C-alpha cells in the first residue's frame, strides 16, 4: 500500500464523506438499521452517531483499509455500540449465510471494484426479510452532467481511491437479485457531477 493510500487518502475520504449534505443523508437512512448490522465500507465510523442503539444488537464493520480502521478508533471507542471488525474486501464477506438482519451501504458502492460479486455476497448473508439500506452518489439524470461524469470518471477514480462518479446505483442493486422497496433521488450538493444521490431500501428477491 502506498503512502498516499495509507495516510492521505483516508483523510481525504473522511473529510469528503463528512460534509454536511452527506451527514443529513446518514441521518435519514442509518436509524432504519436493526438487529445484527453489516456496515459495508465502515470507514472512519461516520455513521455511528446515527444508529438507533435500542434497535441494533451489534455492528459488523467491514473495512479493508487499515488507514480507515485507524481513523475509526476514536469514533468506535466513543460509541455505546459493539463493532466487530471484518478486514476483508466486500467481495469476500466472512459471515455465514442468512446471518445479517440489515446491511448498510453509505457512499461505498461507488468504490467496490467487483460490485456484482460484492452484492452477491451481501445477498448471501442477508436473512430472508432483511433489508439492504443505502445512500449512494451516482449517475445523474441530466445528459450534460452525465457527459462530464463519464469524461472525468477515470481521473476521479484514480484520485479518490476507486470511487466512480457514474454508477447507476438502483440498477446495480436490482441486477444483483435485490428488489428495491423504496427509492428517492436528487442533487444534494455541488458540483453536480458528484452530487446526485440515491437513497432507499431493498430486500432479497
């Protein structure tokens, strides 16, 4: 792992994902989590303050980046919730079938290299009737914005740890065997090329 990936990138991602607009999105979706929660892309623990601890048994924090796990230490130590670390990529979730009540995805699906395999793993571990809760930025509905997303995506991905600007989030979820139960979308910040969000919930078909 390079110095940039270990030291600089976690700080950059933490600052970007901690923006006010993203905090508001976290406040909307995170309290819906219940039971045994798998948070994919746990990062520095920015979601911890928004969990309803009366509804959550514990959290599996899946975070392959050692730099992000280091940044999460303070947030985890301050939280009343138990966090059990999983340090493998989301394409390799080390949990049993049907063992998770809620999967939480916040600004993570944009970065997963093999999204199809990762979502397949999430579907495997999610209990029947369990929910995938998500808030993700992605492909914009406006042609002019999409043009710039496609044009800049290779450079953006290189600078921001594999983050993609132009993924059609609901389509990826549905193509992986989930049924979307609720979905909202809209621009939540500028620049528009990184500001179009999808949020909602899904369950395994």
